[in-house]
């Protein structure tokens, strides 16, 4: 244990962290204000009357549906991002953004993205790190300024990235990805892209995307850690992430991933590129006694055990996660499949037995209509909402659903048991819901 303490709490040069803070602050500022400029806030929060929040976070429904409120919300997040970037009252800025972004993530699922989850984790991690002690406005205070950071800072960032990329690679090891079917489907919607649209339709490109994706995700962290392959790995990383940014248009994630490279290069390189006019930061072997000691190590161990366990939980749930979505979120299953479906809701008055077809367009935005076609948890949530709405009018109803879904190029098949009243069943937080039908022969081609 003493050796572990010495290794984790040895002070090292903090230039990778403080330079990363600048890039990170810039990117999260662009994320917040860009969400307003591109209409993302309007489409996700303003246009809908309600959002499909993560189950258990219904109290967050107080936010959506009012334009000025949500625009102010994201404007304030951007201000917090600027505070992080320049290192002004850093703790206030990073904690403010972390709290507000966590609410954004949990209050809606129609714009679900694994990168949003990663950003939430990184915000809380950055809130714990001494990223403001140099190259910041806060560092003008001698009590805050420091030229060093404990080694565990770098380790926690690298380990988090390693988990993300490793699971992303493992998740691709299934038949449709290995046969380059998924990249082929994904590229069809990009055939009108200027200059590269036709090239993206070439079959050999689909094979390259498929296997380069597996190899890149599986090997990029070890390759960046090894001195002999670091420069090559970084060059490949630049091409890979720029390709993803242009073709898949996934926001700040590709650029944030490139910024993480700072933690893999020697500090003299970082000084030469970004901090030429700043004196060399601390280098030595001093070990500073940590405030939390063993408790801090225990917290880190528990956190990473959760990060390792969550992406594997679907293996303990009945059937295929590609089909039933159970265990899909929080598991780094990125752009692995396409799903299409049609969903129809039927309300039955328990007293009169009258059956009515629900017009989903009366309730949902275009984005929500796409989401409810294939997501069992969203379907259940809407059934519960219908139940409450009719109960307010004094009607006791049952809600039945006819939902047919296909995965990738497979055939359509029933996803939800049409005989089950979804208004009367409870949500299963930890396992399989029996009203979600087994995949059966969905893997058979049309």
C-alpha cells in the first residue's frame, strides 16, 4: 500500500492538465452556445411539450417546454464554460457546468448520445482535479498557484479513456459489423455529401471503416502510451477523429478526443507547443500527503469498478441488447446498428370497453416520433403518461401497443407484446421486462 501511495501521489508536471483545461473549457462553451445556434435546444427542449427523461428523474420535467428558460439555461452553461477555460473561479464554473449538463443528459433521451454521457463523467472528474493552479486567472493567488499535480490525475484520465475505447471495440465484434453491413447502411444516408459522397458508397470503404474502427478503438490507448508508436498513433488519431467529425457530425467529441492526447506526450513537448513563454513547470519526486488517503483510493477503485461493470450488464439480461435495448445506455455502444420501426398506441376505456387509436402527432415532436418507434422504455413512459392524462379526466384506461422493429437489414418483427396493458406494469430497473418480446428469428434476413 505504501508503494501505491508513493506512486499515485508523487508530484509531476501539471502542464498537460492546465492546457487540457483550456481546450476543454473552449469545447464545452461551444457545446452549450452551439446548441442554441444550431437549433438543438429548440428541437429537443422548446418544441416538445415534455421530454422522455431517464426513468426516475421525472422531476426534471419542470425545465422543458419554455423557450426563454432553456435558452437562458444553455447561455449560463456557456458562461460556466468560459470560466473553466480561463480558470476564473474554476470550481464554481466546472461544478456549475457539471450539474447543469447532468440535468440536460438525464432530462431527455430523444437526442441520446454516448458522447453526452462521457462529457458528464469528464465534467465531474475535472471538478476533482487541480486544473486551475497554473495558466489561469485563479493562479494569480499564491495560495492556489502550483507547478505540479499528483500522478493519479493522469492515470484517472487515461484509465477512463481506455475503458471507453476498449468497450467500443468489443461491442463491434458481432456479425453485422464484422460483415461491414452497418457501415454500408450508415454511409447510404451520406451519399450526397460534397466531394466524398460517392466514395463513401464504395464497398471497400465499408470494410475499411468496419475493421479500422475495431482496431483503432482497441489499440489507440496502448499505442499512445508506447513511445515508439505515439507519433504514428497521434497522426492516425487526427485523421480518424476528423473523418468522424465530417462524416458523422458528432459535435465536440472528436476534438475533445484529440485534446486528450496531451496526457500522453512528454511535458517538454507541451511547453514547446503551447507554453513557450512560461517557465518550466515542476519536475521532481516529491510525494505530497493526500487529504483523503486510503479513502480517496477506495473511491477511485469503486468508480472504475462501476465503469467496468456497467457496459457488461446486458450480458446478464435476457436476450440481445441490439434488439431489446436493455443495457444499451451507459455502455459505449456507439453507432453499432440502425433500427427502424412503427409503433401504434391503443387506449381502451375499462368501463365502456371503447378502443381508441392514439394520434402520436398530437403529443410528440418529430424527433420524439422517431425515438418512440424502437425504444421500449420510451414506449412504456408514454403509456404511463397516457394513463395519467386520462385519469385526470376521470377515465381508467388500459394501453396496448403494436410495435414492429427491424435491426439493420433484418426483417420487421414484434418488439412489444400487444396483449400486455403497459399502463398497468411497472418498470424493471435491473433486468428484463417480460412484455419486451424475445428477438426470436430477427437475425434472419428479409
